[in-house]
C-alpha cells in the first residue's frame, strides 16, 4: 500500500469535485488542468489512489472495442467508427502522457495474441476478426496459424490466433500511482480516506466534511453500486489474478514469449495473461464472478476456488511453469451495465457527470472517458463529446435474486460450453443461451 494522503480536512470548495481516484477520475483531472490550469480540482477517494480496478487489472493497454457495435449504431455507423478510432488512439495517448510526465509503468509496446485451442474457438476467432475489421480495425488485426503461434509463445494445442497490433503491456499500479503524482504536480488536490455519502447538484457530502463544487464528476466504475440510488446501474463483476515467482531462463526457453505480447484465448470463460518486466507470468480470469446483492470483495482477497481456477489456466497454457510457485493473488470488481456497453454522461443542468461500465477494458477506455468528461465539463465542442457513447442510458439490472441467478448462471453455462467444445465440434449453443440470459 502506498503512503496515504491526508483525508478531507472539513468543509471546502472547488471548481470541480471528482469522486474516485482511479484511472477515470485521475485522467479527467489531468485533462481539466492541462486545458485550464487555473481550475481548482479536488479528487475525493474513499481508500487510496488506485485502490480498485485501476491498480489491480491485467495491465492490457489495448485500445480495443469490447462492446456490441450495433448498440451504439443508433447515432449512425459513422459515429461508431469514430468511437472505434478514438479507442484505438488511446494507446498512443497514454504512452505519450507517461513519457511527458515521467511515469515509469513498465510500458512495453507489443501485440495482443488471442489464441484458439479448439475448433470452436477457431471458428469464434475468425468471426471476431471479421466483425472487428468490418467496424474499422482491419489495419490492426490479422490471423496467424498454429506454427506462427508456437514460434511466438508455446501454448499447447494452439490452432491459430488473432493478432492485434498497436497495444502495450503496463504495470497497472505503477501507472495509476504515477498519474496521481502527475496531477498533483499540476495543482490537483487529492484527499484519501474520505467516504462520499451523497451527491447533489453543487454539493458532495462526505464523512469528513461537505464539498461545494458547481461541477461534480462521479468516476466510481465498479464501486458505483455502493451509492444510494445506483445499486442496479452497473453490476460489480469480480475479476481475479495470480502472478508467479520470476521464471528461470530455462523455463522461458521452453515457453518463448520473447515479444512480451499480451496473451488471451477464445474460450467462452476467457483469460488474459502477460509476461511481466521481471519475468513473471500473470494470469487473470473471472473466477467466482459475482457476489449476491452487488457485494464487493474484501480488500482484494480472492477465494480459494478462484485461485484454483486461475492456476488451472496457468498450467494448461504454460505447462512448463507447472512447478513454479504463485507469489500473489488478488481480485477486484469492474463495472458492467445491463447492455454490457460503456457510457460517459454529463447533465448540463445539474453539472453532474459520470463514466464507466468498461466491462474489463478500462486501462485504455478510462483515458478516453477522462478526456471526454473534461471536455463535457468545460463545455468544449470537440469530436469527443459527439461520440455515440455520450449520455446513453442503459436500463437497470434486475433486482435480486434475479441478477445473481442470471450472472452466475451465465458463467456456469460458459464453463459447460467450454467443456463441451473441448470434445470438438462447433461453438456450443450453451454459450449462446448464456449470452441471451444476460443480454450480453
């Protein structure tokens, strides 16, 4: 845990109050201050900067579009393509800012390799590549065969892979900590250990005092369900990771992975992996995905079943590392809207804004969201404020126990579908049923 910052010292005022010191809130603060240096920006954090998913994610800086393109197409296909292009540009933008601000976050430009190890996964891979190419990513996506996969990373049973260029591996906690220091150098105030109890136009009530601010930006993503009136807005979906001890050279010689690509697969219950700067393997997946009543994890501690599932993925994809010890395991929540599509919103009447619902691709998405929130708050008529994710209003999640049954049922069906597909044959209809249940 980093050295804590001081909590809010009683009542205060600011031009902009940002709730949440994760990626979204800190990016919004950064772009607000760089656009208007005299702006008084205050960031309020319940725990410490980067406590949530910003410090606990898989370190995939992809610029990828992880949502259903068609659900944004009401504004026209051109608008969706603009959003895809804006997302692609986030990788270069994050790297630019990190260099300019001296943020050391183990950033390594590389490729994303999504591997298919079953015939059904191969079929899904080809469909995904064609779909994303159709929506404007043809210049960064190509398919490779089994031999080329093995030449890059030795994953048993690989039949092929989708390669996405122009991505990067990052160390997420270093990135968020460096970003927090950067905004403080610009004059942003960050207070930690201060719990927001309610939000109203021009007023944020905390357990440490009241903040008066004409503009309020709620950047709470997976923690949004803890706010009164927002419990069913975004479901807090649990994701978890393990990381091994550093691997010796003889094991890396068997695995390969010299390009430090970020690696995932086309299983229905997919995983995401990286080779870290110091030579560890980090493996992430959903584990036990949802707790009843939108409950959160306890200080990032995963349950034994989740750890067991992640170790099984590690040993399946990287059997040369089967005797390597697990050094750390952790988990956290990410925000999932009912339609599984991210949103940035701002009400010019109340001057309250929000962003989130990234569905697991927040490292890059939060940068674009932060830039968009800054432009909305400043009233700037830029291309960003015209993107089709602005001011969308997805419907709320069902009350309990329906959402618990739906989400747990969905991931249960995914596991059954993967087991069925492991025996060969086409994509399992159980996965289609799982998607239908939750509207994914």
